[in-house]
C-alpha cells in the first residue's frame, strides 16, 4: 500500500468488496496533482493498515466545552477539603482569563464513589457510566496546548491549534478506506458549526483528497426525529420519477462520452450519480430508529426528556458501526461551565450518562465492543480554582471554572484498551498533569495504533513535505493497551 | 594538560570513545566559553546525535515525549516530564537517570543501554554544568545531521530568466504565435500531430467561460460562429477583446486572486466575527483586473499601499484598501496567548506572500530550516521581522478578543457630500426605529394597565360569585388584551434588536473604513521562535529578503526606519527577480489552459514539479515583463494561440498510442477538458435560466436583516443568515464568504470544491463525490434554475422548445436524437398524473428536463 495520495486497493480486497455488493462504483477523487490514480481506483475501498488492527472502527464522543475533570473522574480530596482557600500555586503565566483574579480553590460539589471491580472513583453525577467503569480506561494525565475553545477543539480534531490540517477521521478514512462504500467513511452527527467550539474545519480533509472529509448529518433535537443528510432527497420528486431522470441524464452523459473517447472525471461524475441514488435509498433506513425495540431505546434513555437527543446519537452510532462506517463522531456541547457549575454540570452529566453507558452495554451485547474503539473526551478540562464573571456580585455557589489545558481526563474503551485501569494523574489539586502524561498527539497516535496504523508512517505529501496527524510528535500509550 | 580534565576523564575510556584528534581538542576544554563550546562540539554533541537525535530532534522529525536535544533550550524546557538536565547535578537529571537504566519506566535509548564510557562522558558533561553553546536551534547544526538541502544554485526556479528564441518547426503554417512554436516543436519531436481546431461552438463557449465565467447566449454564439466562418483568427481576437473589456472579466479573474489570499468576509476560525469592510478589498481586486493594473503596481499596493505616495484621495484610498491582502485572514482573535497569536498572523503573511507571489513554501521554515528548499529559519524570521514591524491586530475588541485594524479612508469632496447624505439617512433610520420602539412601549404600558383593570374586575366578580374562579382564563376580552400585549412586546423586542444592529453598523455607515495594516512606530527585528513557539526565543534575525532567488545587485535587506514592506514589494517585482513573473504567468496559463506548465502552481521549490516546457515559461515571463506586465495582453495572446484553439479530442494521436506516453496531456496534444469551478457552475446556471442579477460591488454581508447579526460581544454572524433576494442571484464572487465555510445559502459552492476559505490556494481540487450528485439532483436551487430555464425556452411546439432549451444550455444546436430522447423523457414523466392536472404535470416534466440538462456533464464541463 502506498500512502502518497493514491491508494490502489489490492485485488483481493476489491473482489471481496465487490462480492458483498458494495463494489460497483468507483469514485475517483481527482485531486489536482494526484491525477496519477488509475482509472477505476477506489479511494474508499477498505484496505489493511500497517499491522494487524485491534479496532475496526472508532466512535468518538466529543464533549465540547471542557468537562470538569475534578467533578467527574478525577477525585481530588485535598482540593475539596481546602475549598475556598487561596490556591497554594500560581496561575500559569502568559495567558488571559477573565474573573480568576482571586485564585480561590473550588472543590467538587459532589461525592465520588468507588465503582466496579476496579474500584475506580467516579462522581455521583455519573451513576450509569460508573456502573460500566470496568470497561473504561481513565486517562487522568491528559494535557493540550491552548486554553481557548477554538484552537483546542481544532487540536483535538486535527492535532494543530493553528493550521488547516486534516481531521483525524479524514486520516483514518485515508489510511483504511471503509467497509461500506455506499456510505461515507467518516460521519459526524450534529457537529457544531459555529461558536467557539464548532467549525467545519474540525471535520475537514484539508489537503487530503476531498472524499475523506467528514460527512455531517444532522440529528434534530425533536423527539422521535431521524437524522438528516442535506439534499438526500427531493420530497416532491423521488423514487421512480427520479430514476427516470437519472436514466435520462445518464443517456445524455453516455452519448457525450462516446463522442469524447472517454474521460475519467466525467465517468466519475456518472458513477457518483449512481452512488447517490443508492444512498438515497440506503440512508433513510439506516438513519431510522423505528425498527429498534423499546428495550433498546430505553437502554439509551431515548424517550426521556433529558437523555433523548444524545441517546439517539448513541444508538445511531451503533447502527452506523454495524453498517461499516469507519469513523463515527458524536457531539455534545454544554460543558463550558464558567458560571453556575453547581446547577449546570449535573444536568449535562444526566444528559449523557445513560446514553453513553447504554452504548457500551449495547456494543458488548452485540459483539461489537471487541473491535470498536470508544473515546470520550472534551477539548480540555476545567480549573480547580473558581471563576467569577460577576465581579464579586454573586456568591461562590454561583461560580464556575475556567478552561484548563494543563490537566484533564479522557476515557477510552473497547478494542484492546485496558478496562478498569487508571492511567496518569494530575497534581493534588487537579491543575497540572504530573504522571502518565498524555498529550493530544499521543492520544491520536494511540487511536491510529489500535486501528493498525503507524502514526509515523501514515503520511501525505503536501506543499513540499510529508504531513502526518501527529506532526513530529506522538507516542503510543502502550500502558493502557491489553 | 588541564587539571580538571585529568581528574575527571580516565584516559582509557576517552581513548576508547574518541580519536586522538578529538582528545587533543578536548584537552583544551573548560575554562573560557570558547573552550567549553569546543568541548561540547567535539565530545558531547556527537554522542547526542548518534544515540538520541533519531527520536529527539527536528532533524529526526521526532520529539518523543516532547523532548528535543538539538538545542540548549530543548533540554532546558525538557519534555513532558520536565527539564531533562539539571546542570551540575547528574543525580537530579532525568537524562542521566534514563541512560543509567536505573528506573524501569525510563530507560534510554530504548533499544539498549549505552556503553559505560559513553554514560560516564554524558554524566560528566552534566556534572560540569552541561555547557552547551547551542543557544538557539542552529540551522547549521541541523544541516549536518540530515540529507543536505540542495543549494539555491540547483533550483531551476531560482535561476535568472533566460532570453529564449522560439525553436524552428516543420509545420510552419500551424503556429499563430511564437508561443505555439515551443509547443509544436515538442510535439513534432515526439512524432505527434496536434489536435484539429475546435469547432466554432466549442470555441465560443470556451472563450466566454475562461474569460468571463459566464456562458454565451445563443445569439452570442451565433455571432461568433458567423465571424469565425469568415476569419477564425480575427473572430477569436475580436471576441477576446470584447470579453476582456467586459466587467465580467474582472469578476472572474479576481476570484482566482482571492483564492490566493484566503479571502473571506469574516474573521476567526471559530466564531464568525464579521469583517464588514472586507468587501472593499474584494472590489479592489476586481477593479485591478478590470483595469489591467500592471502587476508590479498591483503587488506594491497590496504589500505597501499605505506607504506609497498618492496623487489624490481616490488613489490613496485604493492603496490603503489594497493592504487587505495582509490584513484579512483567519485570525484566531480569541486566542488568549497574544504573543502566539501575533506570530500566527505574521506566519500567514509570510506564507501568503511566499506562496502567492513567489511560489515558495516559506511556512516550512517557521519551526526549523526548510527541509527541502534553500530557505533557512533565519531567512524566514528575516521576512517575519518585516511584518513584525507592521500593525495588523490592534488592541481589544472585547475582553480576550483582539481587534482588527480598521482605518478611515480619505474621500473626494463628492464622496464626502454623498457620505454626509448617507449619515443623515442613517440617523433618520435610527430615529424612526427609536420612535417605533417607544410607540410600542407606550402601547404595551397602556395594555398592561387595561389588563390589570380587567383582572381586578374579574376578581371582584369572583369574590361575589365564587363559582366563577376560572373566570380569568375564560374571559375573551382578557385573552384578547393579552394577545395584543404580546404583540406589542414583540415589537419592543424587535426594536431593541434593530437598534443594536444599527449601533453596530453606525461606523460602517457614517464613515469610510477599510481593513488595513500600518507601520509600527519603530521597526523591530524578530527573534527566531524555537520550534515556532512564540515563548521560546532564540537569536535575533535581522530583517531581510530570502537569499536564494538572487541576482546581481539584488538588495538583501530593507533600509532602517521602515518595516521594509515597500522594499520587499520592490524586491519581488524587480524584473530580475526570477520568481514573480514566472509564478504569475504560470498561474495565468493555468487559468487559460486548464493546467499549468508547472502543475504545482503554488510550489516552485524542489518538491514542486519542474515545468513541462521550461523555455516556453521563460519566454512567457520575459514577454510579459517586456509588455508592461499586462495580464490582459498576456491572456489575449494565449487565447489566440493555435494550441489553445485545439479540440479536446485528437483521434490521430490517440490511435498512435499517445495516451500511454503522455496520459496527462502535458505536451498539449489536445485541449484540456475541465469541470467548471464552483462559481462558474452556479453563475452559469443562473445565467442560462435568466435569473442572474448583474448587480455588482459593495458590502454583501447580510447584516441589515435583523436576526443575522448576533449582537452579543463580540458580534458574530448567524449560521442560517438570510439573504436579500437580489443578493442570492448575484454572481458568486459577490456572495459573502464565512471563514468556516460558506453561508448555508452558499453551500452549493462548497460542494463543488470551493477551496477552504482559511487556506491560500492556487490549485483548486476537482472531485467527483456523491454529495455533488445529491445537490444537483435535489437542491431547490438547481430545481428552480431548471424550472426557469424551461420557462424561457420560448414558443413553438415541443420539438422546437426542446431544441431551444438544449441550444441554450449546451451553446450548440441540438441533434435530432437528443430531441427525441428529451421528448420521450417528457412523455414518460407526464404519464398518468394521478395527483394533478395533466398540464401541470407537463410543466413539471419540462422543469425536470431543464434541470436534467443543467446537471449533465456537457454543461458542467467545458471542452
């Protein structure tokens, strides 16, 4: 296999996919400068990585805003005991944050309990996730480079805080292709597009061929609604009538192509219409949760006010995983508790607790847990000291926390990850990661590793150099692998 | 021999590790700093290189654990576990611990313990205070430990332009321009005959699309065909002249330039913070192409327009606007690390200048010397210093958000009069909004009183008759009043929103402002940022120009007292600069021919591609310069070449097996067929369906519509921003662009490979993906165009209408079989209309026929 921008799937892989019914179309991404791709090259065809993989796919649960680690998975008794005192440490230099001048410690408002056989301490805010804690590896030594949402969100998706580089989902699509070419290899559900935390940049393919960019589908928050893909259908003109139109256009195109002695790009357009037609019939069925049993829906908290939306995201993720989508991202904001964290955090936790636990239980029940890598993370954590945006007008109970890129928590599960294990630690107040430090680059290297990809060898030549997801950094965190 | 040395260095281990020569130089170690440096260079650095650099250096391309050992600051800062060395204290140094293999979790190198002598040397070095002269990451050192970067003398694009005479050709009757002879000579040497000339229909469509981005009307192609029959050469020349003079030319060609500048109407990668004055730069670019501004002036104005002498207010204003080239970009205003933000902005300015004007990937030298091209990190920071001495972001917008620099434009007396009138109109608008709101408030107050009165009445009634306790909800008069109150409060809220928007718009309406850069009071050289980190500073890099593309008498640095932007511009467009003219003529060639002579139009470095016809490229550049750097005259010559007028098929050459030898048509044995770019697809759909608005220029951010502008601080533009009808039918170049991609209403463009709006891009990609097909088949925009197109196919019977439709879309007469197929499609689609009248079903079928033609390859591509 070559990683220079053109991917020629092996003959065996081609036959296998063709035989399973997905191999009729060839989507040539005719990227400029990559025009060497032979006619019939299928950039999305599944192909093997650098070494045998533990994970066939990734479900990436992105908790945008920065979940407070000291109130969820990183218990800090000393912080709790000294809550309200002036912090015995200095704030990190050279950065600006409003409302943190007093530097008073701010303890967790909630108790931690030892859960599971591993006895991992989990906040009482997350009882269901606590019940599945033996399936998770808790990485308490995470750190990242920037304390503003936009750059930090960019980094967790692309590795860089600054540049326009491909998203990790795009790298995975480029590196492995996908098992179902009737669907995009990389799907992100209700990805935020604006504000400080969202941007299409986060699921963009940048300089990789455009076919590897994430496809954003929208899951409406209205109860019972199915996910939507823009322009998937014209409600006034579908089915047989549209088939007639496609056939007519195909006739026009064929006639012209015959006159022209063939043209690869034009053939690609013709084929993309055929794939589009197939997607039109495949996607609505896949997106519909109607066929799921009541028990399954209940498992995810679907139908209950607070958990319905994220529950449907999680269930949809399982359906996409079963259908061969390679990289599935779920998105849940609401973690940016600058103020009123005592009121805000319990609600956000409730919104995800049952759905995430339900996803783990369902993946296990269906035998998907073994080869699905599940990652739960924010773009950073929150400060152990209080943040007061009211200029002293509000009481401490109404305060929140600032952004903390120096230490936070990420969870990983499935596909060869050590369940019930804790890796790394922050200092006694939860400010800086001090042990088992794992940078975003290391997280990326580890995700690629579980997929059978060597982060140092997965490269793409652009603007005169070979780029990789981990830039010049990255270490596979083998301490957390089985 | 040095006492120090004697005590610490057992002779045997030294001999085992080093040659006698090294021993001698080592013998001079310790004492003064020079000796310390020599000691480090001869003893320690080789060990680090051999055993550590593979995983811990820029040269090795890795920083395992975040640690690099190729600079002093590398180990001072250390990696994830903190500083690697505590000078003077081997016992407390992580590095010493790691190489000692004492700790099971920390053993370096991982593939085996070092020999004891080596460990002793390194420990001793630490014990001596770890002298390390590499104060910053040093380019020279890095050069030694990696494959040598080929010298500037070996890079073709750095060599001076050579005057080249066109070669002799056998078929002297074929060429129309000396340029043709370069191409034909190559084809003849390969034994290939060029393709026949394209027919008049194809040529007309090609000319219109390439020069203006709009397809010809049936009348226009008829006229061209008639002229072409009389005299093909004259017909092409005449039409080219007319198209070059049309406003559509500037609109089409400026868009390519905007790609190179990552233009957008918002700032910021996350929030869509509006840049309400960015449009002036877009209009500047359109005007520059329409007016055929000589390229050197175009470059000088964009890099240093604020520093140039101007003869009048209009010229001065234009030149300030032109610096939008540097001022407009994806600045992450919210970045709390302001030192890093400043360097990130400067980096984009260096990159953009290098890429757009020089075809150099200068950004590669931000963190280390360029790995492939002769550009050092010091040269990068020499250029960065020029922009370091320039103000781009200025102060704070709100809290942590930095502000962009907007400066007032000088105006002519007529403009000032017009502006005073605009200010008066604006003030009137504000007063009206205020009075509407206070009316609504008064109304609401009166209604509240009435409601209170009515409630009191009802309460009295219910105490007298307790059975009526539900009276309030049942009372129709009360619910009517409540409805009126809600409505009045709605108008108050609307008024609040309107006034907030007006307050935001005030400066932009009553003043003429432009996004621009300006000079720092004192120019200042920049210090090298180690690994691109603005907080890890190395040596000062004096401001200067890259040394690679050099020529006799070339200046190397700007004079003191100014930032150097003006002199940088002069250096770039110096007729002897080998890059600027080559890069620009190649871009023009690419736009005209569909592919560049150098296909990597943004990269003329070693990792770029060499030109397919180097002599032709030099001749193009030389003629371009000699002809006053006129882009229009260059384009006119290119479209008049015989090579450009070829058909896109060449059966004879294909029969001779050319596709095996030159599958990508680099020798130009036929015309390149191209899919239309995103804007051209949209504009052409609007044009053939008669919906295109030819309104031009001015602000296009739809901020006037309440609800679009989020008036929190800082203001941002809503995702689902609504557009006035007229705006959504304008040419695509006038649609507002968001940093994070197009507005929803413009997502049509994104689907067809509109480049990332945050990335400078001179080589758009072309993809064929199913989302395009879905958009073509199902988006209301295309369906609406199809309907309008069918509606203007004119009178006559179905056959005539179908022929007219095909003619309009494909810009050629319809063939009988095509009409047959179209009629069959119409019949099939309007069969059995169970759900509606037959004539309605027929109209719908016509609309779908129109749409089908618009989504056929023949419309989406040009030959």
